[in-house]
C-alpha cells in the first residue's frame, strides 16, 4: 500500500501535540463496526499498531475465536461461554478436583485438562510438569490483564491452543533465529555468550514457550501478545534479542553462564516498555510488512 502523505502529516501532527495513536484508534473503531468483522484486517491492524487498551480484550477474543465475526451474535455466544465455564467448574467440584480454596490458576489448569481430555486421576495428581508450568505462567500473567474470570479462562485456553497449533513446530527453531539476528546486530556479544557457555543456557522456556510470561510485566507483555495473537511468533525472537542488546554492557562483564542466566531471568522491570518498543522496531526492520513476520 502506498504511503498517504495527508495521513502521515496528520499522524505526525497528532504525535507532536501529544495525541499519538489518534488516527489508529479511529481506524480500529471503524473496523469494529463491520458486521461480520474482517479478521484479516483486524490481524493486520494488530500487527501494525498497538491495540488501544479499551479494545484489546475484545479484539483478542475475536482473533482467538472466542467470539464469532458476526457482532450481532456476541451477546448470545458470550452467554454460552459463561454457561460452559460454570458447567466445567461444577463438574470439577463434584469430582473433588477443586474447592473454594483452590488457586484460580490451578482451577484454570484443571478446566483445561478436563476439556482436553487429559485430566489425571485424583490419586495420580502430582507436581506440574514443564508443559503445565508453562500453562500456569501464562495463566498468572493473563489474570493480571483480564478482570473477569470467565474471559480470563477462555483467553488462556484459546491463546495456549492457538499458540501450540500455529507455532508448535516453529518454537524449537527460535533459539537459532535469535543467534542469527544477534550475529547481525552485535556479533561480539554473541561470541561472548558462546565462549562463556551461556548461549545454550539462556531462559528460552521463559521467553518462547511462555511468551515472556513471568519475565515481562503485564503492561509490556500485552503489547507482545498483541503480535502473537494476531499471527506472529517471531516477535518473541526480537524481544529476546532486544533484552540481550539492552544489557550488552552488563552481560559482556559476566563470564559465568549461571550468572548470566540469573540476570536474564530477573531483568529490571522499569525498562521493559522501552525494550518492547525497540523490539517491535527491530521486528519491522527485519521482517518487512508485519503480516509477513510470522
């Protein structure tokens, strides 16, 4: 699409006077008036721009298939989702898997297992394995973003299912992609991480399988999830890349791999908004048109 000089002038003016994103917000509102909603256009918007907080959850629910494209069915389908949530909860209570004191994230896990037909026997329940820990981390993060427990469960469930279905085969290759882009941006840092033995021990689970849940605060995390939900897992590589670049001086001064990993698992939270912004810029730089950045 050719650049629109008039639109670019308006966007620059709005940003200069402190109304960044005004044009984008209006564009999204127009898209949300379509019936049925155009999922491709919504995905394109989410790839190109940050979602306004007031519309984020609604757009996520549509893109994840929790709500259908036909807007006039949203109220009815929302009622069905709530009824299904309550039915699953009651079933787990009757089977004594959960009670009033069960942590909500554990409740979501049991609900997910029941719907996925992998619910263990009560006598066989044990400490969560790696996959369940990933689910619980995403659940804890989603709880901080979403207030309503019904919406929270459906968003967790559909986010996890979509992520595994769309990107399951790609996730094991993301560490190599990270090394490739790091070699382009800062080869000295890559060499240091290799020589120290840290490159193979980086917290890839926290970064990639958990989509940075437990690593970034929710204010930054939701901007990353905008891109994942709308069709890109490669954004995760660039967030990891920007974390490494942002702390290059510190990392270059550490030689013990366990110390490097410990630092990267506990990065300072006050800098994460800037890190995510720079990561999105890098993602655009290397991947071109955002919709092609899958």
